[in-house]
């Protein structure tokens, strides 16, 4: 970190996020120094958001700040970790104090909510790009991985699906400000809610988990592949929000649309009885959408017919694939 | 991390860096899971490199890979930490297998040398930009901070100064390939050597330390400010390489030129007797260039006259400041 950069981080971010235990040395030196309680593992993930690729170029700065942290906290949720610290690498075309203040506000509000301390950062000038590294803690016995699903397990998702994809369509195609259902859907895209509590509740209970960043079909296929199994899902059971229905959302939004940041997980039969209790504790709906089986691949089944579901979704590198 | 992105990371980076203890779960899930031995602190830093800002746009890909990791390992060195893990967020304009292979080779060669495991990553399409997060381990009693310098301590630097700044001038102004001294100087810019061993040796011995990314005057001023002290340095004592002298390097290169990634540190009087031993153990020259005193600010003194040294250097945000 260097001078004007340090100043920038200090001005806009220092103290802007929760102070918490475990921060031995925060922003202002060459590296942050963190204390992780002994038996816990440190969970680490990083994701880059590029303007116009991962969010609409005209998204409000506070939404971009929220989203940059949220997508990383979602990774923490997917492994069952409690997020603790974050590092922010921010590249902006120009030093615009209003934009930075707003970005910081969105970032800090979410960080505060989950007790995440911003412990390091770097700012540079260039095309808008934000990389966040999230660090968290998880007990070894509570880790959620993609690779543990077994035939007979139920396939579940949190929340509702397809909202963000439909929200993106509303955002791009309509005049602003959006209102009503369209505004709600756009908020699902711009201010995703990482399912931290759900991840914590599922730790040690779910057999496998992944977060839905690129769409159910693609992300669930990854989970199944990592577990060496397949699954059958019922497209009619995919949970839809009232706004999704009101705005005419279709099954391809729910099946292939990205950016919902819900969790998709598998529950062993013995744990399914606990689903309602988990749902209440996590404060988010959980819906069983199918069953894991031994045959590789993802299939849809409805009204007696079965078909193969293509593991396509939004892949930022390959584009829609 | 998503599909094509995962594939890309797998193809070019998986297994490309040292496997090491402490990696409970590496690349391929939503987050890496790491085990840090109990009493140690986890050191974390992240830095972004932008093409044309932090390295010449025409730099070889393997040098960019080396450099992206090196600048972060240098932060680990500056706090006395042993680097252990890294996360790589890579944004490239197009998927060019040759470029990626070469980038990966440069990154992996340096990672292997210091036993660093690449445990997570993310690739996106966009203007060339690389963010690396380095994670390391350091015992609490061995931490080096910027803020511990005391009046009477000696001011020291590792290696030689100004090489990278002069190397940049050679790189930009001459026809390629460079040869002889110019090539050596350019390599100091493109393939900086993080002073990991020196940092480890100085842990618990030096009273303060910082790495030299933005030039001696600016970075030393930061150390002094963090410590609430000042210092007098003798510009004639700044260590210069043979190539620096041969190519006509001047004092402004050594004083204000960035990108050397040497360590600047302060040694209490009682520790100065150990300097030669530290030098041998670290495998790099250490030179005493001045003395910490109580008066705020950085001053130069030579031949009986004293002057104030401006804390200017290269600040990527503000440009030369």
C-alpha cells in the first residue's frame, strides 16, 4: 500500500467496518496480522468484479460496494465459515470522493452486519475493478464442501431462484428509477444477501453445498461432479418469488440465471426432518427441489417425463455457455 | 469461481505451485481452507498490478507472473512473516494460452522457491490486471511493524537502491533486447526478489521495518511517521550496484525511485553488532544509511550541511508526488 492510496483507504474505509477481536494489526502497515483461534481452519476466497461485466456499469456505487463484499461472503457461507476479515483492492478510473463515499457506505453496512473487519487494502487508478478477499473461520467438523453428496440425499436451495436474472433484464430494459416488483428484482441483483446464517446452520448437517453465482443448472452440476453423483430435479418445485411471478419470470431464469447467491445443498435422509428447524434458525426459506442419484449428470423430471438439463449458465469468461 | 474460469485455473495453475502442509482444501471449492498453527498470527496482504501502470505494458508474461507474487511476498517480508499461501485474481483481455502458460511459469517458479501454495483464484475478462493476496504466518514476538523505531536506532537497507527506477528508464528508452548492465537493471524492475529471509532474520531483532515499493524517501518517511520519530541519512552511503554506477545512476534514482522491493529497517544500538551475522544468514547485503532521532521528518546530511528530504516518490494514485 502506498501514500495517496493509504490516505484514500484511511479516509474512506478506516473505521468504516466493524472492529472485532482477532485483529492484531489492521490497515496501515505492510500486512494485516490476524489471530485465528487454534482448532479452526481459516477460510479464504477472492473474487473480482469488473464494471459492465459483473454489474451494470450504471449501478449505484453503494450497491457495487455491497455486492463486491457480498459475493465473497457468499463463498464463506458455502463452506460453512463465519466471515471475519476482508481485504479490498479497488481500481477506479478517477478519485471521485462522492463515489468513494457511497461505495464505502455500501461495503461497510454489509461488513458491519456480519462483524467483518476491513484489515487491508490497495487502491489504484485504472478501469473500474474491485477484488475482495474474504477470510473467515470454520471448525473442521463443520466444513461444507462440494464433494460430499450421496445418492438418496435431497437437493435443496435457500430463498428463491431467477430473481437476479430477471432483475437484470428489468434494469437494462426499463427507464429508471424502477418501481414495485421490478425494483425488488433489481435489488436482488444489486444487493444480494449472502446466506451466512444458513451456511452456519448447515455446517455439519448438509452433505454438500455450493453458492449459486452462475445459475442453478451450472452450479448444481459442479456440486454433483465434485461428489461423483447425479441428480433429478423437478423444475416445477423451483422456488419463485411473488415479484418473479408478477413480472413473468420463466423457468430458464430460475434454472440458468446467475447472481442469486442462494445456497444449493444436499441433505442426507436422516437430516431432512430437521429442515424446518434449520429454516427457522437461518431465517430463510429452504426448498427441496430433487434427489441425488448414482447416474452422472443433472436431469429434470416432471409429469412422467425425464430429460437432461444442460449445465449451462453464465460464465464470465466464456460468456453464456 | 465459475466454470471456464475454474478450468483455466486448473489447467494453468493447479499443481503449478508447491504443495505444502496447512492446505486442508485448495483450489476447486468455494473457498480455500487453511490450517495455521495455533500461536502464530496470520499475515495477509493484497496488491493489484495494472498493465502499463505497475509494469511496462510490453513486459514478458513470466515477469508479470513473478512480479505479481513478488510484491506481495515483499509485504510478508516486511512484517517478518513466512509466506504460506496465495490467492490469484487474474483479469485478462483474452484467453491466450501461451501468455497464460508463461505467466503461470513465472508465478509458480517464485511460489515454489518460497513454498507458497496457490489455494484459490478467479479469472475474468477485462483490461489486464492482477490482484494477489498473500497469506503467511508469523509468531507474535517476531512481528515487524512500521511503528517501533526509537531515537538512536540505526537506519538500514538491504541490497542496493535505485536499480529498478534506472532499469525502467533503460527498458523504455532503448531498443530490445537489452544487454549487460541495462538488462541487469531491467531485471531488478521486472523480477524483484522479495527479501523473505532478511525479514525472517530481522524478526524480533529490528525495531521497525517497511518494504521499499515507492522509493526510499517516501517509504522511510512512512516508517518514521508511524514511529513518531525522524531520521538523518547520508545520501553518499546509499548502496549502489555496479550496474547502477556503470549506467550513470543518480542520487534521485536511489532516493526517490520505486520498485526496488528492498527492506528498510531500524536496528537498536544493541543489535547493530549482529548486522554482519544477519547479513550472512539472510544472504543479502545490509547497509547502515543513517540514524533515527527525535525531530520529525527525514533529513539528509553530508559534508557538514543538513537539508530536508521531501517524502516524494512514486504514488500510483497520485502519480509522481
